C-alpha cells in the first residue's frame, strides 16, 4: 500500500494540535469539495485524501498508531501482540537474519517496522506448532468519504454513482438518511496485506436543509402566521408541506403558540419509504398594525365588553 503522509496532505507538521487539524481540514474541504470542482479529478482525489487524513489524525488513538507505524498503522495491534508474545526474548536474530529491534517502548521508523512486519508475517511467520510456516493475512485500510445531499433528496431512495480515486461506485442511498450518519460498503477500501480481504468504504452523509422546516429525525417542524380575526373567529389557512400545499381549519378562539400535527407529512423513516414522520405546526397570531380610528373605536368597545 502506497504511503500517504497525512500531515503533509493537511499542510501540517507532527506537532499540530487537534484544533490545527480541524481548522486545516475545514479550510481544505471547502476549497476541494466536489460540488465546487465537479469536473476536476485531481481535486476529487485530494478531497478523498484530506478526508482520510482527518479521519486518522483527528482520532487520538489512530493518530498515535499512525505516528508510530506509518502506513502499517492499521496492523499496530497485531504487531503489539507479537511483541508481547516474544516477551523478554526481544526481536534480535530470530527471524532469518533480519535486523534487531529492541522492545523498550521506542517508536520504530516506517522502514524498520515494514521490514520487521514482513519478516514476521509477509514472508511466512512461524506457526505455533514450531516448524511449519504460515502467512498471516490482514484486512486492508478502510476508506472514508463524505456525501452531501439536500433534505429534499432523501424523500425517496435513490441511486448515485460516486468516484473514489479511479473507482466509480454505484450505491443506493436509503430514504430518510440522517445528517452525520455513516454507512459501510464492504470490500471497497484499500488492498489487504498478504492476500487479506480489502478494507471497507465508509460514507458519511451531510444533509443540507434546503427547506423552511426544522428536522428532528423523521419529524418536521414549522410556524405559520394566523391573523387575529381567524384566531378569534376560526377559519381556514393554507400551509406548505414537503409534498405540496394543504388547507387547515383553525378553530375559533385559537391561542398563540397552539401546535397542531399533520400526521404522515414528515420525512420517510430510514429505509422505510412507506412510513413517515409527522409535521408539527405552531400558530403565531399576527396583530394588526396601523389601525384606523374606526378600528380603534371598535377594539375599545370590545375591551369594555370583556
């Protein structure tokens, strides 16, 4: 697997803080996002790389492994386990004349670790039975991508083709997917080691709310203005939903901030296009302005009746 310097990808050095990483990622993501560079394959490739870099460097545990083991960081646990099994025997001279590596907690540079890892597993490690040799297989690196959609794009399941490097992947986007939700596509990640399985592709969704509604899971919320006369005497108003306009009957003497529910007028539930959330509407009563003298007189009479 080709080594990618994630620090260099984000324009940082190894002493970068978590805040530095977050700031650099956001700046580059805005610049290289596919929506702003629709026909630029180089920008798309760089966008994928900064997503990978951010995924690793923004996670303290992953970053620690990456700093110590470089491109083989995903196999760090297996390496540490091998070190523990060797115990006090150390790593000198036990693997076909390879270099000597002392335990002691010192970080190995990438070339040292790669040579050692290959000597243990890539070229045939010793079996527990002692004598026969076997090859340990390791899963490839998972890849990460971000897919931006409008809220109105998730009303129904849809198929999309996305580009990951030089690969084109056709996937089905389930209706009702959540903002920040991640789905896994098995076998579309990096190549495995020693014939191991490929890694997976993890796609995180960013849902942009291009509507006037507030979203909470599959339910939607909005406010509607109601005149004081309709609120007092009752009447009919027209309101918008995601699927068109509907008419509502307002009861007489409706109070400000009254909430009504339009059942089934929310978003489809995740992977269940036939089931929908609800739309909750809050009435905001609008008082008249610039009253005429006659209107003031009538309101004064009404106030005396109360």
